[in-house]
C-alpha cells in the first residue's frame, strides 16, 4: 500500500520473522498491470480464495490493525506478523472524531517490497471506506487524487474472495502529465508495481495463517 516516501526519516528492515509459512506465489492469483493513456498505473489482483477467513474477520482486522499480538508463543506487532518479511512500521497518523479507526483515519504504512530497500514505501493515506465489504485508501495533493488502493471482501461461505485494485497517478488534467511523467517515477516505478503484486498476494494469503485464531481470541474477549 504505497506512495510518497518520507525523506526525513531513515528506516531499516527489522529481522525477518520466520513463522514457517509458505506464502502464496504470483501464479496463485490473477493479476494485471496496465498503464493508461494518461500515464496512470492500474494494478489489479483477484486473489486465490482466502480460506477460513470471512469478511467480518477482515473488517475487524483493519479496524484493529494496530497494537501487538501473541503468535507462536511470542509477542509481535500485529503489522509485523501480517507480512513477516517486508513490513516495517504501521501507525495511525490521526483518528476519527470518535477516536477510533475508521473512515477519515490516516494510516502510515512503511514497507519494502521483497525486502528491497530500493522499493521502500513510507506513505500516509486516508481511509475513504471501511466496512464489511472492503477498505479503500486514498492520497491527494490538494483536490487531485494521486493514489488509491481498494480491497473488496466478497463472502464465499466461510471463506472470502478478495479483490484488490491499486491506482497510482493523477487522472485530472493538466496536472496529470507533469505528475505522471516527472514526479511519480521519483517514488513509484513500474518495477515497484510488479514487486507490489507479489507482496500483496503474500500478505493477503497470510491472513489464513493467523487471523481466524486472533479474531476468535480478541473479538470474543470484548463481547
């Protein structure tokens, strides 16, 4: 979930967390990466079925992504469990007026696709949608949207069909030519786009390993 690195802070990769997982491959999903006529990147993923994970669990996760969890007998940041190789940092840049994670919140996300610091993302995006059907994050410069990431949660029995779409670039004229041709390549390249496809397939597939247990433990505790 990228855009716009924070040049004033230096990040290093934390040690890789070895949970013994076999993360899903690029071939497990249907993907596309197109460049529109105006230079906007459009990336889509139709993920392999997320087995044992329901839309309710996914909605709960994005509402409770912060904090720590116990996994395999040790305590970790939840965000670092989600992708044990690439994730570096997550924080809530602001909260909604109700002091909870939800529409209007800003997520700060730091990650390096494929553990490659040349693919470092340090990005803050606003939650434009968050409910049991999915989540949408956006970034704007003024009134011009330069980034969006949408995940759709489609129920399939006790499983979820999960679809993702990331759009990088400005679609509004006349700003789009300047931004897409000269500014976007400074922080998000086509190579990063292809690396993100693999990264997102892995992190979405990883929900199967930890989320059902975490949801049962944490959600039931607060009933």
